[in-house]
């Protein structure tokens, strides 16, 4: 396991606690010296658990490479691409739906790569679903970021100086990140309202004590078989924005989480809608990496509108809490690797990758192999 080279990335693919399970499966684990330090995992802890420390060249010489972000996750390919070796197996976030050229570059290096983003949403794969793990952290941190920037307190307080009314928080998108944002805002005492284009989300929103925003829109077919929201046409988004204006303008905090895999994020909050909000209001746009749900969002920047609304566009909130984020990701990627490396009962020796493409988990996450992009969705991009 090498250290991460993406700017600002403090997460690490493996933590000491997962090393014994990999050793038991027959893997010799090599960790680059200092790789875990930014996440709070010193080299000594890896050694105690049975990992071997090495330099960067030694880690990249391994037949299986585990990363948080592979070279394919970077538009430029980063420095890792040239270090990959033919026949090597690389597993990590690769963003193949948005950056298919990255997948083609990895194929050209002869790398067999698996993308954690493509994990199917089936029961067997829940323990490997790194996107959901990271979305949980992003939803939590989004609320804390908003609370830090907002000039208002979240809870209702009755004091000797009078009563302070609770902040109104509006969450757009009730997926994993949105639901965690709802729960966190509620724990802080805010009055929370939420909307999701998927009708099934209403029950989940209400179960967390939030009010579901009912919008007069036809939403049949808004959800795919994996539980993700599907892309809609511009006419739908225009009607949605019109119907949502009342909720946005009355809110002190708006958190947007609407993203469609492999697509530019839909614009749900226009500049005119921002202008209709109260001074001091805050928008946290968790879709900033793909263009943003708010028209004025700038990725990894803080924008202040002329009327005093602050718009945050973070692209890697999990990376701001690297210790716990790394623990969650390490469990996901370790479980996935052990799934790929199943051995016959009683068989000894080093673990090997089982290329059983009849298995949905293996088939749906495999992006490149034998010098080619083999994932059907990626080949069409």
C-alpha cells in the first residue's frame, strides 16, 4: 500500500487493524513508510500487526496495489500511472464514469483495475460499499461546516436574554449523505426539512424526525435499480427549481447532495434563488466535484453572494477526518479484496485473484484487464 499523492488527500487505503485478516488470507502486506501518518496511523502500528515497511518502489512492485485514489481518479493521471506494472491489480476509487480516459490509460499500462465506485448495491456487497461509507462522513461534516460558518445557532435556546429560535435546515437529496446530514442537524437541534426526487425517500426522511417537502412533480422512474436517482431532463429541473424556491428562501442552511453517477450534477439552486435567501444563510454543496447543485458554487472555494449568502463547495470532506474515514474505507476495500481472493478450503500458499466474472460483484467492478477496458458502461463513453 503506497501513500496517497492527490493534493489534500490524507486518507489511507489500509489501517493496521485489517492487516491480520489479509495475512491470514495469504497476503504479504507491504506498506510505504509514513503512508498512514497523515491519518494518525504510525509505522510501528503496521509493523506490530504484521505488515512490512518499504519505500515507494517496493510498494509499487506488489502484484496487488490498494489505493484510495488511483491514477485514473485524476484528470492528469498523477505520478502513479507511470509506476504501474503490466499484470498488476489496482483497486481504489477511479472515477471511470466521469473520466473514462483514465481507465483507458490504465489499460494501456496493462493494469487490471477494479473501481470501488462501481460496487453494485446488493446485499452481499454492502460491507464493500465505500461510496456509502464516505457519503456518511460527508453528510455529517457538511452540517458541521455549515454550523461553523453560519452566524446563527442551530438549536432553540431559552435563556435569561430571551428565546433563540432554531435554525431551519433544508437538505436536498436523501441518499446516504443526505440522511446523515438530516440526522446530524437534528441532533444539533435544528428544524430540518428535506426533499428527494425518489418517492421512497419520504419515509426515511420522516423516520429521522424531519419534514418531507412535498413538491407537485411527477417523479415516476426517478430511481434506478441500484437505488440511485436517475438523470431528468431540463424541463423537469426547471419545474423542480420553481417548486423548491419557497423552501430554499426560507431556510438558514441548505445542504445539497444530488448527484447522478457519471453525469454533471443538476443545477437545483440558481443564482436568483440564492438572491432570494436571507443574509447570513449558508449553502453546502456536496455535489461540487461534478459542477455543483448550486449555480454559483466553485469547487473547493467559499463564495459569498452580493446579498450575503455563503456557498461552500467542498470536494473531499471525508479527507478532513482521515482517521475514521480510513478505518471505514480500509474495511470496505479489505472485504472486497478477500472476496476477490477466495481460496479453496484447506489450500495453502499465497492468495490469488479469482477472476470469476459470473459473480456480479467482480464483474461490475472490473474496469480494465489484459490491456483493454472491459466494463461495458465505460467502453461506451
